């Protein structure tokens, strides 16, 4: 009975240590991410490029990835749907 309680206490302490380390790591990663992130907002009337990601599944037309188009065309913002979109 005594051995079971000691094992349970040791396990509980180890779990708490792991949780504390995970919280510290998540906090550190969050601060790194927030430092690198920059706010991007567009207003109605702004012109933006529509970016596309070419995939290799299209066919043999994308042999050279260096020359594939990354942006389709310039579009004007006509309305805002939300703060991010």
C-alpha cells in the first residue's frame, strides 16, 4: 500500500514538471512567432496580387518550377468580409 502511494506521488510530480516545461516552451514559441508576425490589413480600393501555389499534379507543364507563375494578376479590393479576409 505504501509503495503504491509513493509511486503515485512520484508520477504526479513528474507529470507536473512535464506540464510546466511544456507551458514554458509554448510561451517561448508564442513570443517568437508574435515578434516575426506583422499586421497586414487592406482597405477598400487597394490593389493586391492573388498568390497561387502551383502543384506538381497539374502535369508536365510545370517541369521547371523556377518559371512557374506565383502571382496570377492584380485585383482591386471592392469590399471587406472580415478583419482578416
